């Protein structure tokens, strides 16, 4: 039986790729939804779909329950951020309507707190999955894959560097800026320590990209990983922009927040997004992810593993779309995660993730 898959933000940066992939699945009928009926209709016409796609105007803040009842989706994929500070209204409405829910959130509190919906999700026999994105999904599948090689995993050091030539929207920009200059905690040497967003500048030499500058970022992993991997003593995550002067500029702007000269940078998202496009002609289309796992092997000797992923042709932003695609496909087939409300950890394998990436200009290595 064909299952309806509603993609909220279905013609946006992330949602458009998800809609395109799911529309090719004969078990699915995609509903492309967003605030603009006109944009949804235009994008629907571009889809190479097995089953006729549906275009729908949908505003998650306006009577969502009636809208879901009318559209009758089996799975809802929520791609509209920023999720930092967003409520669980969409997920709760999905539970009430009896449909599965998946989001691409990377907000620390949002993803790590989704289990508060576990009891109603179980009662409704639906899966509520938050963080079906690069973090915590990709990062956790890498750890889970290599974990058996360690007797004790004590340190994770990892990060993401984005390409200048990449699709980027207002919501993603606002999410990135939401914690710039603001303090948060991460595990360092066995203790929770306070660090500052987009500060703590460092560099990392990627195997194919060369040296890139990175800075502290607040992500769900910093809460979830110490609980999932109790032998960890240190969890450090960084992110950065391709162009060094833009990274340094963001670092400088973060001081305005840290010194309380302004409340936050998220309100500047539109202006900074427009300014970023001025430098596209001097940027590239390559982005990267790296993770270094350290600890002791089965013989008690020091051991480390370095995993690195390189995305070319501007395909980096497609990486966080993969978990939602894979999980929606599983749920549509009647499988997938059991009824619960959970962060997207332990639901996919690294093999599944990398197999899905083979269709893109993305390579990976581990040593």
C-alpha cells in the first residue's frame, strides 16, 4: 500500500532533496508542503515521481492538526528550522494524529529532550525521531561502527567544515548564529567545562581539503554522547567556514555577544547571509567531516582511529538529508524504529549511511 510522506519545507534547501529521493520510491506518495502554495506547486512539477506528488500550503503555526487530518500522512518529515528554541508542537500534533515524525534538528536541547514525548508516542504506536541529521546521526554511526575496536573509548575530537559554494538558507544561518558568543558545556578530561560558541579557534588539516579553521559549536552530541558512551572523558566538536577571513569575522562578531554588547547574532542572519554570497567567487564547493576516536584497545594499549569524509560538487548539505530518507523508507515498509520518542542514535548503521552517499560526489577514508 502506498504511504503518504509529508515533507514540511519540501521545496527548501534540505526538503527539496528529500522530496526528490522519496518521490522515486514506489511505496510512497510525497506531499510537498510549505507556506507558499505557488512554490509547492512549482516544485511538484519538477519531481520525477513514481506516484503523483501533492502540493500543499502548510503553516506549522496555524491549526496544524486540521492540516494533518486533511493531508493524512503516514510519515511527517520536518525540515524547517532553526530548531533552537522551537517547541515540540509539530511532533506532538503528529502523535495526536497517529503519524510518524522525523526532523532534521541539530539544536542541543531540542534533540536531547525529545524523549519527554516517549510515553505519548508509545501509546499512539508511532515513532518520533529527532536529529536525523549529521549530528547526532552521522557522528553516532561512526562511533558505533568503530566502538568494538576499543576496550575503552575516552576521547572524541571531530568537526565539520562547510564549502562556500553551497546552498544555504536563512534558517540554517540563524541556527549557526544562535549560539555564537554564548556559553555552553562540554566534557573535557572527565569534567563538564564551559566553552563559548564560535570561539576556541583551531585549525585542522583535511586530507583532501587542506587546512581549515574551526571553532566551538553547540550540538546535541555534547549531551547525548557522555550518556551513550560512559567511558568518554572528552567530547569536542568544532565547525567552520571554508574561507578563513569569514571564520575569523564570525569569531570577532561572537565577541559582541560574549561581551553583552548585543543579545545575539541570530537577528543579523538575513544581513550576514546576503553578505556571505558576495564572496562566492573566491570560494569552492568542497566540504568535509572528520572524527578522531581515541582510547585503549583490547590489550590496554593506546589506540586511535581517524575517519574523514569529503564532499565535492557542493554535495555537503545533502549529507544531513540521508537519515530522514532512510528512516522514512523503513517506516513506509512497515519496519524501522519501534514506537518511541528518541534522538536519532542507534537507528542506522555506518554501512547504510555510506551506501546512500555513494550516489553523490562524496568519498571517505579511515585510518
